[in-house]
C-alpha cells in the first residue's frame, strides 16, 4: 500500500510551510490560534483559554526557506491522487448506498480511521516538502475519514451531467472552478467564503517561464476561510483552508483542501478576529470557533 503523505493531513499547515507570498510576511503582533482537536467535524472543535495557548514564533521564514511554489502544488496533487486512487479503494470500509437527488446515481459511503501510530509513521521530514512537529508538542492526532463515491453517465441530461458541467458548468454542480465561492452558493449553511489570498498570478508567471506539472493544467492555489452557520445555541464555525485545484489531462480534475493556521496573518478576517468589528452583517460579526477539516474531491 502507498504511504500516507505529510501535506494532505488534518494537522494545519503553518504559514512558514507555504510557498512565498507577500501577504505571508505581514503578521499580527502577539496573536496565536489553536484549531482544536483533530476531528474534521465541527463538533470536535473547541475554544482555548489563554493559559492553554501555545507560544508561536511570529517571525516569517525568509523567502529562500519556503518551498518552491510549483513543487509544492505538485506534491499536494500527487499525495491527494495517491490517497484517492490507492489508499481509499484498498483500506476504506464500505458503509452502504444512499440516494442523492436530483442525481440519478446512488452514492456509496465509505470510511476509515487512521490511527495515531499510522500518523506517527508518516515521513514528515523525509519528504519532498518537509514538515516538523515542533509547534505541536510531538502530538500526532488520529484522523477519521469519510468518503462518498458515485458513478454518473457522462452526458448532459436530467439526473446526470458531463465532466465539463461538474468542472465549471451549472452552479449547483460546479466543483473545481472557483470552488470555494460556489460551495457557498450551493451549501445552505455556508454564510461566507472569505478569500484571504491566492497564488494564481505567481503560478501563471512560473508556468509561462516553463515550470509545469506533467499532465496537469489550470493550476490554482488559494487560502479561504469557510464559514458555517450552526443552530442558534451553538457558535458558528470557521475553517481556514488551503485550496489546491487542477485539471488532469482532459478527462479529470481534483480539488484538495488542507487546514492552515492563519491566526496571526493580517490578511485573514475571521481567524484573527477582524470580523468582530469589520463584519458587514450580524452573523459575520459573531465570534466563531475555528475548526479543521481536510478534503479531496476527484472527478473523472
């Protein structure tokens, strides 16, 4: 079985582990954030008191210490693809089928728990993009993964859609193009998808100069704060995520979301509390609880 990757994990990426971007060097003073426990469900997030908050070095790494942008994107795409194509089919347990109207196809449900021991064995340092655990006191949280898999007739008609529609067609099924903004439009409990920054200009410059990834095009990478409304007795959740998307040849595309710690980043809005004053509606001015999730969406 293919090994688990070190990037597409539930452990939030630190901003010092990301490719260079001017906004990443603009930090707030004395601001720290903890994203709670390792579950991907909002019910598993929690607030921290000041005595629990970890110390964090607020000095950004120099540009030379950051990973190369195209190498980073390629590694995220490779790890996500291996997970979907090799790890999911061989290690996930089938949990049954369900309807998913208006689609004609049924959805297969699968799940898998990745243990602390398995997470411990991930090649965190000995990978193309090294990561370390210095800010996490050596803790390696287990992960609970849930998958949905469906097979659709590849043509545009009632109850199904062709690949282009899933990619950038009808708003209700548009999965890759402007993924986060469209998720807000077709997911009722998402009240905001705040775009913190993107690397699209840098990716275009790099690819124009010949830096490409074999068989991939339409590369995109950005950071969003995905804001979910919960019932009134519960606090709203905000999930800061790094979003990487790409087309793979002409027959498939992939969307990867990885949690990222941006609590001391000036460009953020909800993660650093700027929303408490700057929100343009009452729901956006509420103090949320920060959560984490990781997801991979593959259409082929």
